[in-house]
C-alpha cells in the first residue's frame, strides 16, 4: 500500500515543478541549472519534513497528450537521479500530459517509488485535447517490468472536464477497482485551486479503505479539514514564496505544513 511506501500516518508529498526541459519552447539551454534546482528543492523538502517528493515537467507547456519526446524522458531521468543524490525519500514522477508509460519506465530504471497518472481511467476533455486513460497498458507494463511502482491516479483531473460519468465518487470507485490504481488523487479545478471537501468525502465514501490524497490547493488554513478525510496531500503552490508557482520553495512554509501533518500522526 502507498501509506507503507511513505511510512507515515498522513503523507506529505512535496512537488518540484521543473523549469523547461530540452526540446520545450522555453528551454533555456542549461540542463545543469535545471538539475541543480531539483537538488536544491529536494533538500528543502526533505529537511522540512516531507514524506515524499514528486517531480513533473511543469515548465514544458504547451503539453503533448500521450507520449513525450525522448529528450524529455532523458532529462526527467537525470532529474530523478539528481533528487535521489540528496534525499532518500520516495520519489514520484508525473509526465505531463499523461505519459504514464514514460513515467513508469523512468521509475523502473531509477528505483522511483511511484508515478502520478492524470487520466488513468476514463476520458477527459483537456485544453490540449482528449485525454484517454490507459489503465490496460499501464498495469500490464508494470507487471512485465517486474517493479513495484505505485500508481497514484487522479480522479476527474484538474484543467479538464469529463466525458461520460461525472459522479466523482463513482469514478473514484471505478479507478480504484477496475483501473487497479494504488491510490487516488482528488483536486480542485486548476493548479493551486482548493480541493472541495465534498469531493474528498464522496471519494472516501465510495472507497472507504482506499489511499486518497489531496491534489491541489491545500494551505495551512484548510489543511486540517482536508487531512481529516484523506491520507495526505501533494503540495506545490502553497509551499512557494508568496504562494506563486514560479517562485522557489520556502523552507519555513514546508516546516509549518509538516507541523500540521504531524498533528495527525
């Protein structure tokens, strides 16, 4: 179970939003600078009290749906290894937008513990186009690789609208049972936007024994209400200086959030 992976009562997973990687429109031409940022932010998260770290190619917008370019995979692999150089915490990978296959491959060769899949089960209409879940391929690929990489799947992911079922609780159940996701992520409508406690409660009601994380918008002011329902959270924006996603991570904000998580241990 994922809670065993993070070895804690409530899992505090810090997000590293990577700058643009090679091949993306805003790529700056210096991969060493990107890797050094990954190391620095991983150290801040680890020293501040997180239980895990997840990294994503956030700076690569606009995103391609499905398989990313080979240079993106290569750069992300180096970023994961850079994080592992400075931290022993479990590391996760999110390949935007929705490249579960590449994320799983990177996890397999680096020993990363988990991946985030934005659309694992179902179909979502995103701004980039239609995103179709590939649970069939992802679960079988993991089996063929012989790795115990946990799959944390978004339910009705942010920055998108569902095609088909809109009952979040039912989609949570479907993703957990038929999609065989190891954990579920419930988010608000966009990055940094608060997750509805009603949505969290609906997921918990339908998957009472499941591993459920908050995926966006958790802050010091609302964390206790959300953690009372869930098993933890992936936190990025609110840990940044001035809560701006493009700013560096603030060590004091990480420590303050970790103290809230510790109240539930």
